[in-house]
């Protein structure tokens, strides 16, 4: 992976989103929860997309979700991902409600592929997944999703 | 579909305005022309088609992708030498923008704000730099790029396609039927970017771009442009050209709504009924459709959402030549559409409108002209099917 090109695509860490990225580094999916209507949101935002309230707390989410859809990218649209194709993207509906697009952890995990893990299998829609946290080239830890058994559940 | 002869009534204020000029740039690769120059060429082309000149124009419309200051109409109005403008609008809605512009021009004319409205679009994504219509940075990160993992526009259409397949049993072969129909139409269009007739096998054997979408499921990338002229009934009466009625129009938006999102339908479910109601017709009355075709899945979902078939039945609906002119049940995109003919500046709204005008005037290419074409529907999908989108639907009619 072209690490410099990839770094440019990642959002900067700011005071507002720092709790999210700190959570990733700690292996937790942290989401903002509206103090007024209770809605969880992703990505971070200064106001609630439901009620526009400015007050929210950061909560540790379950990390659980289901695959709403997935696709395999073959085209080299991004220089940073040119040597990653084909790669699978999963569109995950988190248990708390928000949608997240990320990659399948097993696809970047050689040991899973070697042991006949999910990367060699078809994915099923509505299949349960859970967030796992892996450092990407350059060191940023991002949430990915795994179809395997969730640790500690 | 069956026509509704003799049952059309005089409609609303929209009937105060008609389309009187339309022009599609013949070029698909224009390395030596500037973006502004293409706007100028299509402006002159559409005005000449109407029997008008730039001096007659008092309303001007273009998108934020037009070159110049601030995004919008200012620089192009200056470049075109439009000195007597009384109405200007650069409503930005991605590829659907020109359809908004035609509708808004009709509304402005009905309100007496202008009488000769020019709408232009030009783009050079094939041989030049394509300015976006995006404007300043978004207020928050988008959910699809907040932890950037290589998802782009095409991937979200692929995600929508797979979900549609999962929920309704839609197949790649059914999506391919849409490209097959477009390619047959393009083979009659000497200006089409892709003129080869494709089979279902050709489509599903083309390279994967974002599985389940193949290269042939995607629109072409072309330079070019087009323009449309909308005038008051009074101006139209002074001209020799056959007018096209603007019978009804509807607009809508379906945004990410903070993640409450379902990709198996588009905002056409709202814009369509608004347009049909205003026009006083139903999907069964429509003889021809121009449907935004950024990808085959876009067409499939929009056909369902506009009520040409039930949700989930789009795959079966498009089989057996339904979309193929001149004798299919619902011929679509008879110029070859964005899938095979032209998608100038990644914005198909103008070519969708132009081909509907050709059909209603009986000026479509030989081999694809629908006999006795009375009512046409034009639908644009702006933005991204897989995240946030805007829809504009217009019902056009042959002038009695
Ligand atoms: Zn709230």
C-alpha cells in the first residue's frame, strides 16, 4: 500500500473526533449518543442528525452489526489501494443503528486465509459481524469487521 | 405503452412553457476545446434549433460544474454575452441538475420572470479536468469515508445492486439486459461513443469493476455537452419549430438521514408521483422513457420506483426486450443513453431531456423512433444511489 497516499485519505484527528480514534486504538468502537433524543451517530458530528441537539456523550458501542451489503472492488480508483485489489467492502448496519463501510478483517489477515477462514468464503447478507481493530499501514487503527466469533461475548 | 389519445386535458401553469430547442454536441472526445467553448457551441446549437439567437435569451441556467467564479451561471453568462438576463439559476443536483433547470425554467416562465430560457451543460472528463459541483468542504465527514477503506462512488452502487439481488432475486443477467437495450439503440446513433451491439454474455463477461457490477454495467466517460431552450407559449407561437409540452415535474431528495438508509429504492418514489399527478397521466400512458443510467442498477431501481413495475420486479420487467425500441413495451434511452452513447461531464440530465424531445418530435434516429410517441418521461438521479441522492422527474408531451 502507498502509505503516504493512504494517509491523505484518512480524516485528521481533531479534538472533536479524538474519542473515536482513541477508542479504536484501545480496541473499542465508540459512538456519540445524543443526550436529548438518545440517537447514536457515526461519524462524529457536533450536532445530532435526528434533532440537531448539540449535547452528546461518547459511549462504547457493542461493535456488533449485520452485513447490509458487500462488494468486491476490482478497479484501481485510489492510488493508495492500487495494490490491494481486489478487496472486499462491507456495508454494516451497527446494532446501535448507524451505517459504516469498512473492510473485512479476514481479508487482511493472512492466517485466516491460510487456515481456510472467511476470506475464501462467500459472505451472506444480514450475517452478523463484529468490529475488530487492526492497525493500517502508517499506524492508524481503524475498525474492520469480522464474521468470526466475537472475543469476550 | 398504450397511449391516452383524446384524454389529455389542459394542465397547469407548467403548460405556459414549452421546450422549443434542443442540441447535443456531436463530440465525445474534445481535447482541443475549452469547457466554456463547449457551453457556447451547445448554446448556439440549441438556439439555432429553435430559430433564436443569444440576443433573445433572458433566462440562463447551468450547474455548479460550469467554469468560472464561484460555481454557477455568472462566468458563463458573461462568456456567452448574455446582457439582458432577468432570471438566472444554478440549482445544483449532480447529474440530474439539467432536469431541475428545465423544470425551474418552466416555472420561471409561468411566473412571468423570463420568456426565453437557455440551459447549458458541458464537460470534459475524458480528455480534460472535470470540475466537481461539490462546493466547499462538507460540514461533517461522510459515513462512507470516515474510516477510509477504498469505497468510492461505484462501490456504493455495487452495494445497492447486491442488496437488490439479495432481497428480490435480481441477477447480473437481468441487469445486463439494460445494457443490451442501450447498446442496440446506440448502434443506430452515428455519434454514440460505443456503437457495438452487446449481448447479455458480453456484459456479464466484461471485467468486474465492483462486483457485482461489470465494466459494461457502467456508463461511458465522455466529453461533450448539450443545451435546451424553454420559451413561453407566446414566443413559441412566433417560431416555426414544433414545441414540446412540459406537462408535469416532480423533485425529491433522499439523503443519508444520519444512517437511516435503504439503498433498494431511490427518491424517484416521491418525485415520480408528483410529476404524474401534475401531468394528469399514469405510467401506463408513457410511450418513451429517458432514465438516468449511470449504472444498470440505477435504471432498474428507478423503473420500479416510478411505478413501471412493482418494487423487486425490475429484473423480470427488463427481460425479453421490454426496453428495446421501437417495439418494446417501454423503450428507454433510444440515443444509447449514458451506458453507450454519451455522459458528458458525468451528468446525463441534459442528454436525457434532449432524446425525449427528439422522440416527441419524431426526430429520433432511424430504427429507434417510436411510432406515434405522445408522452415521454425524463428522470434524473443526482448524486449517489448508495448514499445520498436527488431526483427530478419530468413528463413531456407532444404538442397537439
Ligand atoms: Zn438527537
